[in-house]
C-alpha cells in the first residue's frame, strides 16, 4: 500500500493548487500540438471531438509485460497528457497521465502490490482506514474508491502485480463537492471508456 503512505492530505491540498494552476495554464496557453481543449474555440451544442489517450507502463518482474491503458475523451472539453514532472499529486512513478477539465483534474498512475498483497487485500485495508469507501467498476476494471484529504482516489485492478491509482482533484472555483464530481456524468462517462490491454 505504498501509495496510501505517501499521498497525505497535505499533499493533496498542494496538489489541488497545482491542478488549478495547470488548468489555468492550459486555458491561457493552448498548444496545438497537444490534445488540450482549445481555449479559442467554443464548442457548438452537441459538438464533440473524440480522441483516445494512452498511458503505458511495465508490470511484473521476471515475466514483465507492457500494460496499455486507453481512455476516450472529448478534446473540446478535456485535455490528456502523459507527463514526467510537475505531477498533480506526489508520485514515485517515472510518468503519469493527467486528464484536465473545467471542473476537475485527474492523475492516473500505476502502483505495484507488495509481496502477499492483491486487490481484495488492499480493498479490505482501505475500507477500514478511509472514509467514502465504495466498490467501483469501469470498463470491466474492478476496484474501489475512497476519500483522501480533499481528493478521491480510485484503485482499479490490472493484473497480479499492479493496479491503477486515479486521483481526482477539483479545480479552483468549482462549486461542486468532490463527491459530486466523482459521481458526476463527466467523470463517469470518461471512466466508462477505460480499457486495459496487456502485451508480452
């Protein structure tokens, strides 16, 4: 449970500020080479520009495999980037994926189980330790969520070695609660497109 030990409430407070700064930067300086929402163009009602974001990592040791996580998003409303620095929330990983929208930002990273751990083991520990615990399922990936400081974390099983950790943070100025964002249509629609593929 390495991620729970290092993601402290104070870290999430700082991360919320970083998320807001990242959102403001993306709105102020749209980059045509990236998939961030174009601040100069207003989407017409019902208009969408669907894209697929990809985040990959190596899972396992002797029999290591490459895991690809795919997520579909509307590029007129959301940005998707894989970054190696300036994370929204502390991470010891070399790279994470970040989804940014008007109301929230979400960091996606991989986490490895310690010896003897698996998804049911860490779910049981999280249920005892954290508030807001609930079982979840997105795109066939089973897992759970819990409240951590000002954010909500989602843990989704990948394989026998790794799981996905998603950290949801709300943008500065958003008047919704983090629970409303976690249960909201925007996030649910994003996560319903989640696909996990494994390559040898």
